[in-house]
């Protein structure tokens, strides 16, 4: 059985807003790596991040320490 993305959750709504507005974000991963770019899509397990070279990186949600908009 497929698990649906819970669109009522504040975190899901905030990420959808970042996608809609095309804002750049920064992810810090549990490995200490920093990733920056625009979020293309999200699902229940992953978030797709597009960098400045239009390369897509799929990031597992469980690997994210934090996500914040870039200034």
C-alpha cells in the first residue's frame, strides 16, 4: 500500500511554498555536507534538489539535519 504525502503537515506545506516560490535553500546533511539549490519536488521519502548547474540530487529525508532558505 502506497503512503501518501501528508499535505496538512506544516513542514510539507513549507517545502511546497519553497518549490512554488522557486527559492534557493540550503540542506545540511548528517554527514556534515552542505547542499544548495532549488527544490524540484518532494515525496514521502526524498526531496529533489537542483543545483546551479541544473544537476538533480535526490536527498533522503532521514539524511537531512536542517533545511533553510538562503538569503
